[in-house]
């Protein structure tokens, strides 16, 4: 079973996050986990690099705090406590 969520860095050593996301979506289709894209790059740069149909559930800008990440994960998964 694929995971419910994946944190994906935009800049990785062997394959960039945009390419990996596209390949993951192609391989898993509807079973693809929700993606949170993590990067220090501007959001516009990330969005321009993504294939059509590859839209992350959220973006987290580096550097980030654990609280920011927890909030984003909770919002994406619908588990945020109010």
C-alpha cells in the first residue's frame, strides 16, 4: 500500500523533485500519495517545473520549524487539531 503522504524535496541529487513527482504519479495514478513539496526555491519556480497534473497538496519553504511542518501535514491529512 502506498503511503498517505510524501514529503518531497524539490532539489535532490540524482533526480529533481518535479521529475520524481511526475514519475510517481505515472506509476501510482490514483494511488499516488498526497505530496508536500519542500524547498528553499520560490514557489513559482517549483510550479513552473511541474508537469501538468502534478500539483502538490502543499508547499513548505525551507528553512521551516517542526511546528510549521506539523501544521501543514495536519492540514493536508485533515488531522489538524483546533
